[in-house]
């Protein structure tokens, strides 16, 4: 079956980790993830500048490796990302900001990608809050 | 059309659980995860409302979140792991997360 997964929380929230564990279990069970969509504070789960405390899980890093390893389509909402300072090279240049914290495998795009992902999947799973 | 409702907020902090129970259809399921598993605390008002809602066979809780909070599932609740969560989401037509 096909899943679309939307993450509304930053990497330090338990729900971001739940989304990751769900995604890992879905792939392990032979299912497909057609899209991951990071929305609202979920864009912080995509930031390359997140530094997890040494005695805590690096969930942002785990997302990055998971997406890279399985070559998943991981979209970060561009409007939510810009207002939270999560920028790729193109946007940092466009708005003349000093830093880039959204390298590959992430892609900046619009909310339409969430809608399209939900339409092409059998289930849309949303994870947010604590 | 059946819906799996997923709640992750503590029932002691807001009205999500009571709103959800009011809306829950007879074929719908309810999965408690994160702080929402505190609803299963023995002797609590949220547990009483769950028990009064006739949820036999359709009340679930994430095992990991139960263990992390030293709460046991009890007789009315089925504890599930992440592969069980994936399977459960496919047993219902839609999944609605109470974000």
C-alpha cells in the first residue's frame, strides 16, 4: 500500500520520532512512501543546523539518513520554511541571508505537494504535537 | 466509511479526547499514543469515559509509549508496536490525527 506522511513538529518533539518510526515500519513491511511532507514547525525536522544534545537521539539526522538511504521524496513547505529561517541555497541567495541549512535530500515546494501526495496515496498519516 | 482516530495529547490538558469520543462512529477505532496514553491511568476520569464508550476491540495504544510511562493497557485496550500501527492504519478507510 502507499503512504503519504505529513510531519507538523520539529525534530525534538516526540511526534517527529513517531513519524520516523512509522515510516521505517511501513517500508520494512513492504509498503511504499510516496511522499514525506514537512509542514509548519515540521520544517525544523529538516534543518541541517539542528544539534541534538549528546544524550538524546538525533532525530533530524535520522530523518536525513533515512530519506537518503531510501531515496524518498521529502518535501519541505516553502512558506513555512522561509518564515522559520530554513533555507536552501537558492532562497538564501534570493533573500540575501547568510546561511543555508536545507541541503539535499530535502526539497522546498508548496502545499500543493501535500495535496498531490494525499491523492496518490492510500493513506495520509499526519504527525504533530507532542 | 471507518476512521482510525489518533490522539497524542494528554487528556488532562485539553478536550481532544472527549471531543473525539463524542464524534466517534460505531465502526471507528481510537489509537492513543504519546501523552494520550495517560487516559488509561487507573481510576481517572478519562479512563471512565473510555470504558463508558463501548470501545471493545477498537481501542489501541502504542506499546512503547505505555512502557515509557509505566501504564498498562488493561483489558479494554490492545497494545501495538509500530508494525502493528502500520497494519492498523490500513484496517480503516481513513486516519484522522487530532493534531
